[in-house]
């Protein structure tokens, strides 16, 4: 039986904290009906806001490219469609939209 999510826990989904997603908080957001994409975008934007003024320009760019590389690796981890591993798309339309949103949030061209 799933655990009941309190209003206080749901409120954590929209509060600002450190720029990362805690797995427990993410699970609460999903189970509580929160918008995971908005939460992830907010946290990513917070991370960039923290890094840009403190890091050298090259380091900030390296971080942004690292985030995109990880997101691309996740998106490419499983082919969509096809049969028995033949055919299909390496990245689904929704995954591509998420990658585009990540690049846009980071200020990187596609």
C-alpha cells in the first residue's frame, strides 16, 4: 500500500532549496501530483544561477555540457519502437523535447 503524502511533503515540491533533486523529494512530487519537469527545470536553473557567477566561464560551460551529455546518455539508453532490437528510434519525441528543454534552460544551442 502506498504511503500517504502529507501537505507539508507536497509543499516541499515547490520550495526552493539546493539545486539538486533528492530522489525522495522527486518521488513525493510524482506521487503527490507535482510537475516533475517544472521541478527539474527550476533546479537546473538554480544550479546555473549558482555556478555562473562563481565559476570561470570555461568551467560553467563544461558543467552545462556535462549535464547535456548525461541527459543524452539517459535518452539514448533504450530504443523506442522497433521489434527485437531492430529498427526503432534511439530517442523518443518526448525525450528529444526534454533534451531541447535542458539545452534551452542551460542557454546552449541544439
